[in-house]
């Protein structure tokens, strides 16, 4: 009788011991802006009117005078891609490649066309 009771108790407990717990999958979504909008590089071509090394450059383009803040990562190169070590002079033709719009424009490089 004792063995039968032990077998019945084990038989009743077995489903709980081997039961699988349910797992619930959750998806986490985040809203991000498209990367293409942030990394699109545009340029403005024109003539240098004002240049302060490491600070600002003002270019007179077809849109009128446009001011750009030069950061430490901005490179000034000639049309062959070589780094220009001399300061830019008013009247030089340049192309200013930048990302962003309005006050959030970040200059990537300035190409001297002369």
C-alpha cells in the first residue's frame, strides 16, 4: 500500500516537475530618423568674401552671402585633393561641402577651385 501511494504521488507531481514554462517574446521598437537625411552632403559654390582660419568662412553664392562655421575636422583642399596650407583670400572661388541645414551646418571640406 505504501508503494502504491508513493507511485501515485510521484505520478501526480511529475507533470509539474517536467512542465515547461511559457516564454513571452517582446519586440522592442525605437523610432529613428532615416540616416540618409542626416548624412547627405551638399555643397555651395561661390567666391570667398571673408575667411577666419578655424572659425568662419563667408561665401558669396547665387543664394547670396552664406556663412559657415569651420570646425576642427574641416579640411581645405585644392581641386586635386591636396591640402591647402595657405589662408584663403577674398575673391577665391571655392566649393564648401557641408552636412545639415541652417545653423546646424557642419563643414566637411572646402575645395579651392582656382
